[in-house]
C-alpha cells in the first residue's frame, strides 16, 4: 500500500512540474519566469529524490 502512495505522490509531483515548465515556456515576462523557477525548484528536488 505504501508503494502505491509513493508512486502516486511522484506522479503528482511530476504532473505539477510539467505544468510549471509549460507555464514557464509560455511566459513572456521575466518576473513571472523567475517566479516559476523558484516554485519549480522544490518540485524537481522531490522528483529527483534530492530532498
């Protein structure tokens, strides 16, 4: 059961990371791009199991 929860957690983190990257690429304002990068960092660290 815990394996299923772990897999679903990483799928959720991957989904939100892709959403942030998608919005980052569509953004034209450098301030919004910086904000997306700041918000994206914890998600990528969790996805790569560094945090």
